[in-house]
């Protein structure tokens, strides 16, 4: 599972939160920081005003550039909204969807993701809000192209893992998760990279549930050296 960086190393790594000079993503001059345990309400006409609208494929937008419907637990400084995207970079922290569409059981979920080199992140499904720690509930779907952990994007973390991925750092790609019954499928940019069918009678673990149930989504800020962006987040209940 994820590990926490030694405290003495954190200060030296904070420089990793600066954008790579090679990244194709440009930063807004006015990022919007998160506040722990609070959710800002979108003003009329703000990007969040599109929340709840359904697109031609039947997906509903659940993040569109504001904090409406989302809450950050520990270390809120790890999160900002930059150019309409959630930017994760800092000490361990998780950003949970707490909007009106939750909870989710069978669904399709899509988010556009961009990783800077050497970054680790994650998208949790069927999880539940908690104040601190790595989320216990549900499964983590891994986000990692080049960070040292061998479990790469599309992995169902420590359950069914992927070693090779068809996507690259510094490029936006679509992370697509489908849950139907006891099966999870993960597509990256339209390519099926992982399929897992949960065995009958699977029992929740002690440290992590790692079991289908129902719940919400959460994005992960993994460490100060990892920079990951999430945008255009949408979901369709099945």
C-alpha cells in the first residue's frame, strides 16, 4: 500500500510541487485553495453551475472547476483548483465527492488525468469519507506512470495490478471505470487495461476494505513530490 515519506524529508521535497518545466499544462495565476471540512458553493454562472447536467452519453458532471460537492480531509494545502482542474501536490490528503448523486453502486466514471513525471496518485471507488489516513472503504484505482511503485495506472491497488500502461506523463488522458455487479473494468484512453471479477463471499480486510459495496469517489494527493491533475469528472449510474 502507499507509504508516508519521513518527516525530515518533506521540507526538501516541497520543491517538487513546482510544475515541471516540461509539462504541457499551464497554470492559472490564481489557484483556488481547498479548505478542510468545508465545501464552497458555486456562484451563479460559475463552472459549478453545470453540475447535475447530463451530456449526450448520459454522464453527469460532478466536478467542473469549483469546490461545490467536494470536501478535502487532512492537509488541505495539498489541493488547489488550477485552470479548472483539481491539482494534487502535498502531504497525504484525499478529496471526496459528497454531492447529491452519492452513493454509487453500479456506475461508469470518467475523469481526465494528467501526471507530472515521477508522480503517484489514485482514484477511489465505493469509498467513504474519513478524516485522516489512506481511505479504508472500497478499492483504489491507481494513477502512476513513472513513479517508483511498480503498480501502474489502471491497477486495482494490491488486488489486480498492472505493470504497463498506454498513457504518458505530461499528457491528458481519460481514466474510465465501470462497475457492474461484481465486475470492475478500467479503461485508459479507451483501452481496456484491467478487468477484475470479485469472488463470491469476499470478506472486507482489516486495514483496507477492498470489497465492492457502495460509496463515493475520492482523489488522492500522495506526497509532496507527486503532482497530479484531475478535471472533467463525470459519472453515469447504471
